[in-house]
C-alpha cells in the first residue's frame, strides 16, 4: 500500500487532540509484532514508546490489562509514553490487539492527525495453533486440553467478543473485516498490511518496506540483529509462568516513565531469567495434531475472509496462504 497522504474522500475523523507523527504496529498475536517493534526502533528517525505495548487506544472493556486507556485517562496520558521523544522523530508503538478492538480505529483517527498503521498477519490456522500453545504456556487453558477441544469450545460460543482473550483466537483469525475498519478510518494510503511469513523469510526486507511506507529513508537503518523477540518457550508450570508474564507487563507499565528504574529492572531480569527458564522449562514437548477433518473445517471457516483480504488494494498474500486457501 502506498505511503502517500490520505486520498480525498477518506472517512472524516473527530477533531484531533495530539500532534506529532506516529507509526502504530498492530496485527494478530504471535506474528512478530514484538520483533518488528525492536527492529524499527533501530531507525535513527524513530523514537519508540517507553513501553512497547501501551494498549492505550483499546476499548475500555477489551480484556487485557493496561495502566492507561484513552476513554478513561484522555489524550494527554498518551504523551507520557513519548516524553523522551524530540520534535521531528516518528513515534512508534506496537499493540497487536489494536487490530481487533472495534472502537480503536476511529479513536486513533480522532486523536492522532498524523498517523500510519501497519498490521502483521499470520496464516490463520498456523496462528491458531500458536495461540493454543501460548494459552497453555500462559496457564489460560488446561494443559491436557487438546487442540480440537480448544477449537470446539470456541465454535460453540454465541458471541466471542464477550469472552476472555484466549477464547477469541478462532474468530480473530478472520482479518479482513478488521483491516477494512482501519481503512475506513484512516484511508488506504495510511494502512499497510504485512505478513509474518515474509518477516520469517526476510525480516530486513519487511523493515525496509515499512520504513518507506512511514516516509523514512530505509538506507539510514543500521545493522540490526534480527533475532526473534518474545518467542513461545513452553513452561513446566503454566500457572506460574502466566502470573510472571502478567506481573512483568504491569511492572513495565508502571515504570515506563522512570528510565533509571527501567534500567535497573532490565539488569535484574537478565540475571533472573536464565535461572527461571532452567527451573520452569518443560521436560518434554508435545506436538499439536490438526487432524484432516478439523483442518478442512478450519480452511472452510477462514477461506471467505482470506479471499476478502486478497481483494484489498495492495495486499498480496504469501504463496503458502494461496496453497491452502486458493487464489
């Protein structure tokens, strides 16, 4: 999708409240949004938020924790995440669930007059399997729950949008409606769609493409360590690991405006986590089996949304998607 200014006729937004230019990274969970945040933050003309995932513009009832929300705390609270940013830098944050939160696109359009949004998507069945592993690791579902049982539970829900986050995983793999909502709010030229599969194959090419979309010079990128950030490890005790991750997120939220404390906490974490994973690493892995009948059912469920996504301007599906869902 083009990086030019919004076309005439794009949906009008409420009166803007916050200046400066912003790049928001959203998308499906387990699709390299964390890695992309750290890659892009290496660009000298980008100033990252003091916490990678502010979750500021999510709906008030969206079921993930955060210190601030726009509708409760007002636009001024958002500036606290960018207190260290000077004029002329592009401000960056990455909250995956911005894609799925229904009121977020209109809220962003009304608050940030100069904003672009890039969304990272992952093949829906692969992403659902990854979410299943993540939910088991996090202690959100019983470790003995099979993948098919996890899918069946969600298929039976009358309204996934009223459920906890891990029970929205099936329905949130239908990306087209959410992308169209963002295009309606910002215009085609300010919405970019990228794919996890391309990040995995050639992260440098995707980073350069996003920089160009954001109006930055890709040649100014330094040498980047394209390691994977926030991988799913597995855990011997999912309940303990889920509690640890929630605590870690809340600590980051409440220390984001205290650089001296953040530095001390990073050093503490670097010393603690090797021991933590030695104690909490699973003794053996367990493959996730997707039987042929279940796979056919999932392909049929996701195919209409995948085809709708492919019809959007500037979107070219990865070859692996086309092999599964057809052209």
